[in-house]
């Protein structure tokens, strides 16, 4: 192991396996075409932990690192997660299944070009954890507004909320058209200017 000012770095070789939670230099892994697989605890994903239920999270990934012809480090693999999020309608938990393909290019900043079909992942000094890439991919796969597919799956709280919303809706007023519902005729002005004499049209027949 080699240490730097930011913490422990794992330099892979044939006798030293690397885990998803290790701080590594992505270039080193790409040079040897490293393959890294394992589980990621939710406690290692602080942003994800703010959105999902803590006691129902299982995250795993299998990643391969390589180098593009341009020199950019590529990370590709499969990410899966079994999570639970609160329903925005009833606050009960909803099971969330994530199964996605990860395709990220590790770059120093936003100005660096990445190959087609790859999304950039910024690592300014080229050092980081593969778990951070996994967390980023899962965050992009989560629903923005999680709710049960069927409102009947929601609990009593949701039923009360929907009933309250229905009662607050304004009652529609029926509008009729035709002669009986038409506006009265407007007065017409006749005569010379300044006299202001007005004549009304003939009244319509009663309905």
C-alpha cells in the first residue's frame, strides 16, 4: 500500500486485489484492464442514503477499466440495486429495482472530451473510489417522483389526502348558450356629437 495526503491508495498488482471502496488511481487500473466486482454498502453512498430507506438497500457492481485511444480512462460494467423509497402520495415504502449499464469516462474537468456513448465522471487528480461511480449511476436511475403504480396500494393517509383534494375542487358552473343566455343588446348612439342621444334595439322575445 502507498499513502498520500488524502488517505490510502490501493495500487493493484497480481497479488493485491482491489475493491470498490478502495481509493485508487484510475490510470493504474486502466493500464492493466482491471476488473472489479463486489457490493457497496449504503453507508458509503452519502447522497444516495438521503433518498432511500436505509434498511432495504443492496448494491452490487461489476466493472472493467480500460483506456481509450485518446488516453481517457473508460469504466464500463453492470450495476444493480434493490432499494426502497418513500411514496410521495402515502409515505409508505416502494421497492425500487435498478439494473443499469455503467459507461463513464474519467476526466480531469468538464472541458475534456469523452468518447461517444460515455458520460463524463470528473476526478480532478485522477484518484477516487469506484463506489462513487456506482453511486452516481444509481442516482441517475432513480425515479424523480416515486409513487405506487395503483393508488389502491397506498394506505389510509393517501385516501384522506385525495378526498381532501377532491373536496377543495371548485364546483363547475354550467353555462348555456343561445338567445336566452345571450348578453343584452348594447345601446347605439345616434344624433349629432355632443347631444348623446341613445336608441336601444328592439327587445327580444321572452323565453
